[in-house]
């Protein structure tokens, strides 16, 4: 069992994420969340703050966009006909999608709005440009399993969850 958070530690934690105005953007539920430290499972600014912390620690962290979900780029919002997406896929606002550009690059987009025959999307992450205010409580630390290290993410709270 690791004493402090370093690479290859699975960290089980509660978090409450607010924006600059104090509105809740996201939070863990009844059950805490696991992530694999050093594997970019969480935004870089929070991962940095986590390094060296112990089970039982609580802290607040303010993460600027550059160390969060990135700055917001102008011109990210685009509109395409519904036919541009597979017909059998249900599309809802807030959903992320992987798209291939004409140059063959894979990019992630986020659905903003779905009208009758048009889909509006944004190439910016919904939290791009936001300064992130985290309240964190570290619940438990454990060593990652070999399989988790290979995959680069935790397999549930105890490392045995299937996916
Ligand atoms: Zn896996």
C-alpha cells in the first residue's frame, strides 16, 4: 500500500468541481472515484496537486485552463447536416464524438445542439477556458495492478472490475 501518491498509485477520491462563479460543474457521487496517477486520467493541474498527498488528506486546488481542459479556441462551433453522423447513433447535447478530419486526423468534438436536420458541435471541450476549482478528499491509495498499468486506467475501486 503506498503511503503517498506517486506514479503507479491508484487514488480513490471524492471531488467537487466548481467554476469561477462557484457553480458546481461536476462531483463524485456516493461512491468515490478511482484514477491511476501518472497516466493522465485527470487534468494535469489536479494531477500535479495530488502528487505526494496521503489517504485522508483534503485540499482545494485552483487549476487554470492551461492546466485544465485547455483554452477555448474561437471558431470551434460548427454545424453539419444530420447525415454526417451515423443514422443508427442517438445524438444528444453534451455527448463527445470522435471524428476523422479530411487530413485523416482523429479529433474529439462535443455535441452542442441537435435540431431536426442539423447538428451543432464544438471542437472545444465543454470546460475549455474554465478555471477549475476542485475540493478533493483522498479516501484510499493502493498499488496499481499490472493490468491497470498496461491499460493506463484503474479497473474499479479494487482493481478487479471488468470492462
Ligand atoms: Zn482496462
